[in-house]
C-alpha cells in the first residue's frame, strides 16, 4: 500500500512499513506450522545470541508489532551489536 518515493536502488528511507510487511510475511509462513513469529524469532535469533526479551507489544489480535514491539534493556539491545 506504500508508494515508492525514489527509483529502486537510489535511496533508502528508514521507516516501520518494511518491518511490518516482514512480520506479516513471517506470520503467514509460520501459521501453517502452528508457530508464532515471536517464538520463531526467540528460537532462531534471540536465543542463539543470548538476548532476553522483557515484553512483546501486541495488537488486538495478539500479533506482535515487529517495528516497535519488543522491550529490551540497554544491555540486551547491546547483544545485537556484537
């Protein structure tokens, strides 16, 4: 639903839309396997680097808000940098 503001490959603009789309894509791919996005991320990304999530922000349907849905302490955030 979002329109490009520049030619592909010419400019990058940070925003939440790509993360929201990625989260929805993950949800639709994981749903047939009865797995939730946060469980997948925990198992495949967060556990391997030892990151502990304080809380997940979810919408009314219980889906995580991938662009702004995780609460981490500064120490936990730092684990993603190394």
